[in-house]
C-alpha cells in the first residue's frame, strides 16, 4: 500500500531558491460561498496534475452518501499511480469518470480510484459544500 502522508515538492518553476532547498508541501484551498477547506496533497501523478491545473472555478455535485465531486478541465495523470482508500477528509481521483472526489466519511478501495491527499483544515465542511467552488494553490502565510 502506498504512503498516504508522503509529501510532494513544488515544481522548481513555482518556488523560490529558499524553497527549493526545503521540502515544500503542496496544498490546495477549496472554497464555496460559506466554507473553506485546505487539502495537503500526496506525492502522486494525479495530485501533481490537479495542482498544475489550478486555479479552477467548477461546480460541486453531491454523489452517493459520502462524497462531493467536481470535474477538472483536463484528465489527471494516473501513470504509475497506486489505487487507494482513505479516511474522511480525503481527496481522490476517479479516473473512469474523470472526477475529483472529496470524501466526508471513510472510503474503501475501488478500481480506478486514486488517493491524492487529506484535508488539514475544514474537513467538517465537505458535506456542506454547494454551488460554485473556487480552487486555488494554497501557500501558508
């Protein structure tokens, strides 16, 4: 099983000389009109390709009984990626449909489902997300 908490470095074109010498954690901010969630991404091709597509403005949708989904404009890279499972607050990519999934309860393994990271702030709001999402690269201040 792959390491869920493994950290990913920013591409060098997006970081300062200081940051290149240190491990930089990639984080994204997901916001609707009332809620903000910060996800820390893992070291996976899918996570990197989502990060590279930001910023995005997309519609969030309810799906099943434990997830909110959105569709990035381009498919995410799953070459050499490992399918996974995760806890509530996880961010994943479902390659057969091309959607990103934000889970508000635990999920198990499923063919074509790739874990990309975990919420580090605001996971309690995933189930409340509605309407249009603004998704940005996030840098802690």
